C-alpha cells in the first residue's frame, strides 16, 4: 500500500528535511516513527526538500507499507496519521493527513506546482514571537519597486543569478509562475509559485529584491543583475528562517 502524507513542521528544530548521519532531520524523525508504528523500515520521498531552518505548512511525502492491518483492524489513513503524530513527539512535526494513493503516485515526480512563502518583518525593534519565522529587516522597504522588479522575472528564464553554488539541477532554466509581494503592517510576504525551483532560488530572489525595496538598487540594477546569469551579480541570500514551503499541487 502506498500512502501520501501532508506534513507541517517547524524547521528551526531540524537540520533540514534530508536524513543525515549526525544531525536530526524531518525525514529521519518520520521514518523512525513509521518503523515504531509498523515495524517496517521505509524510505520517504518528499515533494520539496527543505534546508536547515526552513518550515513547512503543507509539504507532501509518500512511502510504501507491506503491512495492511494491525490485529483485526485494517490500516487506514487516519490510523497512520494519529500513530505518527504520537511517535514523533516531542519534535515539532505534525501529520495533517495520511491517505492511500495509487502506486503510480510519486510525491516529487507527480507534482505539477510548488509554492513558498517568504516573510519579512520590517521594523526597528527586534523580533520575539517571530524570531525563528521571519527575516528581520530594519531598513524601510517599499513594496512597489520590489513588485516591479519581480514582474521582470516571471515566466521562463535562465535563473543562474539566483542559483546557489552546489545546485545539482541539470539546467538553470525554470518557469516562475508567480511572485506576488504584499504588505500587512510591518509584515511583508513574498508568495512564489513554480513547478520546480533551483537550490536557494527563492531565498536569493528575496534577498536581491530587498535591495530594491530598500533603495540600495534600482529596478534597472535588478534587471542588469538578472540578465548577467551569474550568481556573483545578485544580491544576498535571505536567511532560512523566513522561508516556508507553502503547498504542493498534484493533477
């Protein structure tokens, strides 16, 4: 039986999604919980791997289970959800939903769109409640020029300027479906959507757009940097804590 999990987690307590030898990860935590529940060693395949400190509102993963019942009860999605939420404690990861899916489903390969939200808190005083959930930017930011610059990179382009060193993608060409920036008081949100992203692409885009919003760069400067197709031409990488894997879409 193949099961799909919808997962929420606070990335500040994990060294990213991927299982590691010496640090706790989301993948390791969930695979160990599945083994405690079912007695089986499984491998989780995820829609979007996240870095250390990055959060998830609704990431997705799948795994295969040979066991189909516990005692005289068939294993349902609700049973898996509740069992995993019990065994992952006290780590801050939650299964929102578990459901049976066809064998043809693959959490990563079947996805047709992924979205992220990046949060900036733009104020002078330091952060308390959102210290591990947002990028604290003191310099005043203007949304309008950031959105004007963001509109230039929507669509299919070479995103090498926002591609981190060590990216394993075969090509820097990506199609950015959406990049919408909004402000609610001191909170500035970047909602970004695409089928797939390069390594650190979202954080590099936000860091560079913040240069425009602060007046350090013009929109034309941003355009020139983007068209250079060189990471060295871009702005800084925004901190991991402001990034949340927002959602994934399947056919």
